[in-house]
C-alpha cells in the first residue's frame, strides 16, 4: 500500500535522506529502526509532506509527492509525531472529537473503542489534556489519530520517555490496532517492542536503509545490530 523509492530530503544544504527504499503492505506492522539522527523522523515527515520529498512516495499506486499534509492524512495515512501534539486547553473528549473525520463516512473506531483500548482516557474524558502525564498524552495522540480512521498509521517513537510498564502497554495497543486491519509503520530506537510485534523491520544508517528482513533475521544478525542499533 505504501511504497517509498529512492527518497531524498534536505534541510537547507544538508542532504539528510539519501535514497530511502521501503514498503508497508496491507495489514503489516513494519518497524523503522536506527540510532539518533540517522533520519527516521525525516523519513516520516517526507512521507507526510511535512518535509519536501524528492523521489517516489506511492500510496495505493498514486503519488503523494507534492500533496499537502492534510491531503495525505485525508488519503488515509495517520501520523503520530515524536512531540505529542495534543490540544492542552481542550478536554480529552474534545481532543478525540477533533480526530474524527468531517467526511460523512462512519469510521471503524468509535469513542467506546477508544476507551476500551485506552481505559485511562475514559476516566479522564472530561479533564484538560494538558494535565495528562506523558504516557497519557501519548495514548491520547494515538487515539485522536485513530479517530481519523487511517488505513496506515506512522508512529514516531511512541515509547520514548515512557516508564517500562507503559512501554509494554503501547506494544499491546499497536498489536490490537493491527488486528483491526490498520497497518503500522513504527519508528523505534528500542528493539524490544519492535522485534516482538513487527512482521518486518528496516534498519537505517545515515540517510539510507542498511538492513531489511524479519525480526528473526535481525535477531540473528549481530553485526547489523552492533553497528546500527546498540548504543
Ligand atoms: N529542522 C531541521 N533542520 C535542520 N536539520 C535537521 C532538522 N531536523 C532534523 N535535522 C537533522 O537531520 C538529521 C536527521 O534527523 P531526524 O530527526 O530525521 O533523525 P531521527 O533518526 O529521527 O533521530 P532522533 O529522533 O533520535 O533525533 C539529524 O542530523 C538532524 O540533526
Ligand atoms: Mg526522530
């Protein structure tokens, strides 16, 4: 469904992405792994049109290059950025409502689904989003994105800064989301979750993919892990 071919991206004169190739098929959880600064977030932003993509980004066969971020979201790609983007002065419930598509179509996710998936959000439904903990804000951002009924969600480091108990929970949410037929492109630095829930993994070195394979392939490849993952 998502095909990225020879993708380049620049910040001014810095050539950050230097020919990234990757693919996410329907129903897959795919992880994009790599050390800090190799260009994982820039890859997400280039797919979403937040950074100018140079190269091919195909979504169900159609090019996304040149489209605005809102058009790309509307085409069915949800994006949960690194910096949790909640509206702090709105309530949890209002934040979720904002995620709902204006289009008349009924999405696959209801409020009750959100609260079943993230019970904490039900308790905090009337609270201002700004008072939630980091983990709760992360859940709210994911919930809001799902309310837009994406076919694919791109999630950038959802476990960053979370307590270990919440890290496991995020893994279970992602599993559940995929079970409902939503594909996931998960950006991570930590191997644990990615290896547990992914169907396939990509490892990024500086600006390009240096490994792709199954979690088992990566687990068996100590050299790739040593060079590109373990700190
Ligand atoms: N807005 C920006 N302007 C200039 N350079 C940037 C900008 N954003 C990122 N970079 C640089 O681009 C490179 C790739 O950054 P990116 O955010 O994609 O990395 P990453 O793999 O997501 O790592 P991390 O999330 O750990 O920072 C880094 O060298 C970073 O310093
Ligand atoms: Mg990043």
